[in-house]
């Protein structure tokens, strides 16, 4: 039995020119034919850049899937964060706020989303995250917290997201897990940064593909696992 997973930083549904087209983002997700999708940079009534839309709800509706959202930043009644989407049953979901070590206001607060998803007769634990982009010390601190969330679960599992780092740069998160590999994903036009990853536990990696699309500043990473 195969398990297909996709991680995608959607840039709030905006392409490289800054044009908003969330419907096109949904089309890319649908065409990937994944069982589990982790999204980063998702807006929930966050501002004009995303037309004040609840993007997770809009994507769920267009796809006909279940979805859950984990906020990282709050702005009035709006939020910005990450999401997990799936055509299967989400049995449980927890949104975790990650703490920062310092008080630098330029370091964003981050989140981890944990979902337990039933696929057929099996259950998979999925953790999605988006780590700090500039401060390596804070990124590693956040990575350790994400690993603690994952290690509190058992059985087949996936950790995915925009790590803003190669796997070797956040070993406190990646150690002992099977990696999709450091693939070039960002910027989407001429990718050279290797920062978007899927990691597996009690699963065997079959193949990895970086999708050749430019609906965001990142390209999605698609993986297939045997379990």
C-alpha cells in the first residue's frame, strides 16, 4: 500500500508576480493526487494580500477535502500559519505554538500542526511546520520543539514543511528519520535552495518529485511511501 504526501509553501496563494490566484493553487494540489498535504504561508482573513479570505476553508471547499489550520501569527481577527489537508478522515488535530528563545521582534512566531489521519484500515501521524528563515539559533530551537511533538506520537508518521534549511542543518529534527532528500525547490523559477522536506518514520521512501510549477515562490515536493 502506498502513501503519497505533498508539502507546499503556497505564499498565501500568490505567484512570483504577487498575483493572487488561490484557485490555481488548489488545482496544483488536486493534480498532485496526494493522500496528505502540508501547506505553509496560509492566510486566514489576514489582509488585503489574500483578499481577507480564509484560505484553508476555501481550499478545503474547492478540493472537497478535510482541512485543519494552525496559526503562527495573529493580526486582529486574522491569522497566518500552516495547514493540513486530506481527502481522508482527520481523527484528531492539535495546533502547537512554538516558543522562541529570544525576544527579537523580527523573529516570527511559528507553529506545528499535528493530525492523526485514517487512510483505509491504517492511521498515519502527520506533523507540518514552517521554521524561522534568518536566525539559525531560533530555527534549531523550533526544530527541536517540532521533533518533540512528533516523538510524542507512535506508529507510521510524516514530518513535512518548509524548514528553511537543509536536513543536515536541523539534525535535532531529522535524525533517525527517512528523508525525501535535499531537493531544489526555491525560488520556483530557478530553484537552488533546498529547504522543503518530507521525513518518514516506519515508512519506506519509494520516490520523490519536485513539481515543475510556479504558482508560488516555492515548488511543491511530492513523495510516495510504502507502508
